């Protein structure tokens, strides 16, 4: 039975740890050739996103597709040279595995530094990323923007339709302007289920979304949204974009509740923040501002739809909190007083956030818009009644515009992969490596652990020290041969020790047989076999001594066990002749 020492066992465990994810991924990929993961670009079924990926590949034949199967922290390690001299784009469809803070921050910084990010999520996993974004939005909503507004000026207003003058500062008419501060303190996927009785395909849970209009069925009018909305809606037939189990985008808004003028002429404004459906912001803001009208304050114009929205539900939609009942019996659900419902201009499900450095965040609360069932024109069940295919093409064009040859990255590591999916073991393995190398609570301990393990398990290098006469004299009562042999063994110089024993044996053979020629292995074997025919074999003696002479001449490195085997062989000969 082979004995496994501690070092060997550690190396075996390390080898298994390194090879397991790759071996298991290869095995699962061989056994399970069909990918059924929702929103995976490798899933060619009705619920996959393979067609969406092909749209990027076919866009001017310039799209280069890559994937993340581990942690999104890898985005921090990409530079412009790796992205073909331009920032790339990140596509996150239907994430089911939560992002830790470092991953969420990596995605946000990727967008801030110029990357384009599409996040399509229905039940709120992407809020891990949007929560980090909300920290920045909350900070911006608390500071004075110095008259700059945010996001540039459109006809005297910023992208949110608010005046770009400094907040809480008297204007030329000695009135306080209440509308210049950044109004949004947070943004999130609501996580409830959107049901729409006014615009749907089969049931209210398969809503059909439309682009903003100049008026609604209730007669309310609102300003046409920002110019870039048409870049997403060009070519749409008007039949709408169909979804499936969608949610909505909500926002945390700062509303003024009180405003007074200080003695020095500046304004003291008290704000309150609360979460509202994004589409409800204009109506609720108008109500909040109107309460302060006539008190010497300039009231901003808020009779408009939020200008960053692209797709809306109808005004007969509501949020259903009883998701399980809604999925299995849609006839048992309906709007009630405890849920958001019947918005003035519909609920936005698709919005666009530009960043000053050229990056974008495109946020969608229904990833099903982009599945093969709705955008693959070659499928037998494809319904050309709806505009999902054209809408997806417009998004691809928007993301790829002015970035020829960019790398488009799909996040496969946060999908709900099946336990036998080839992606799952690789994803878990890479996330573990990322956690121990980048997460602040563990990363500091990694180099310390590596040093300790290397000192414990790596073989130690030993170097022989000079054997001086003074050292030999200290071993009173021992022969020089014994001291020297002990020295060789202590420093694992086994070939030198073997040479010492062999030279002693040759001296004894020369004294015993007094040969006329040099004592070679063949001559030594002849003498021994002639004198001890029952004890020795000519062939065994010749081969054994020849091997030992080769080791001595080449100074070959031998193990302790090999040394013991040769030592016993020489000792057996020595005992017979002495």
C-alpha cells in the first residue's frame, strides 16, 4: 500500500480543487447538450436570448461577444486596449443571483467610465446595482448644483424638465425657485407584478407597452419626452411591445413641503422623500408644488411625463402583490387600494440614463421583451403583430452606435442556472476566487495564508556545510567514517553517503582478494561467486555494483529509500567477506 504523506495529500486536494470545475463543466456539457436557462445567450429555445446575441453579432458584422460566468468584478480589470480601443457594453438579462456590493459598484463604475449597460430585470435582483446608484443619486439630491442643473439644458430646463437655476436662491423677482435641485434620490425595480387591463395580449399578465403619446385616453396631456426616445421607437408599427410577467420602475423623489425666506434673503426649503411609481412623479410633484403657490415662490412647470421614459403601460394598469395567484389564476386578481394602480400616464417599464463621460444605463423592468419567442422571426410561433423585433434592433443600434468593433459582454454568471448546467460549477468557482482575492474581509488574509502554506508544504532546500576537523574531534569515541556518514545523511546527500560505503567495501575486497588489475564490478562478482557460490549470483552482483558506480560518478540525486536499498545490498556483501 502506497503511503501518502501530508505534502502529497495537500497537493492532491489542491489539484482536485483546481480541476473540478473544468472537468465537471466538460462532463455536464457532454451529457446535457441543450441549454434551458432563462435569458441565456446559449439557449436557443423560446425562453433564451440567442437571437438577441446574434443581433449584436450581425450589427455591421462588427459585434464581438464575450461572457461573464463568474463575478462582475472582472469589469474592473478590463481596459480600453482589451475593449478594442473603445469602451464596451454590458448586457444583464433576468439576473437571479444577487450581486454583492463590490460587484454592484463594478457595474456602476463601468457605466460611469463610459460603458453602456443594459439591465433588464423583473423581480428586483438588479436592485443590488441600483441601490449603489441610489446612493449617488441621494447625495446629488442633497447638494446645491450651482445653477448647472443635471444632464444638460433643453430649452431652459434640464433632462427632468426642471429649471437649471440654483436651488433655494432668490431669482430676479425676489422669489425662491423650488425646481432646480436634482429631484431623484433613488431608483429601483419595484418587484411587484404588473397587470394591465387596458393593453394586453392574452391576460393582463402579458401587457403590451407603447411609446409616449401627446395625450392619453383620459384627456391628460404631457410634453413629448426627450429627443433620444425616438431612437428607441423608430420603425415601430404602433402595435406595441409585448411583455410577460413584467414589473415597473419606481423612484424616490424629493418634494418640497415648506419654504421660507431667511433674513439674509436666501431661501430655506424643507423637503420630504418618498417612493412613487416613476410615471406618477409629474402629478404628485405638481400637487406638492401647488401647495406652496402664491407664497412668493417660483413654481416650476411639472405638467409633463418624465422625459427619460421610453415604454409605458396603459393607464388601466396596476401592481399585483399576490404574484403566485396571478401566475396561476389571473381571474382572481385586480387593482385595490393597497397597491399602486391606474396611473395618469401609465407605468414606465423602460428608461434611459446617460452619464456625462459617455456611458449609459438602459433600464428595463421586463427581460422577457428580448426572448427568442418575441424577437426570432424564424420561429414557428413568432407573432409579427408586435414590435419586439424592431425594438430590440433599435436597442442594438443604440448600444453599438459610434463604437465599431466594441466587445459586448453578456452576464451569464447571475442567471438561474440549472444544477447540472456546465456554467454553474465554473460560475461558483470563479466567484469563490474573486471573493478571496477582492472582497475586503478576506483579501488581506490571502497572501498571509499563501506564505504559511508554502513554508509548511513546500520541500525545504538544504545545503551541506563544510565538515571541518574541529567538528569531527567533537564526536569523541566515534570514527571518522561514522561522523562523516552522519553528516551526509543529515543533509540528505545520499549519493555521497553511498560513495563512502562503496569505497570502504572496495578496500575490503582488495585486501581479501589482492587482484592484479583494477577491481571492477565484473571482477568483484567473479571473486565473490567463486568463494560463495551459494550466496551470490554473478549477474546480481555485477548489475548492483554497476548501478552504484553510475550514481557515484554522475552525482545523481537519489531518495532516502533508494539509498537504503543500495546500503543493504552493500552491507550484505560486506558481512560475508569480513
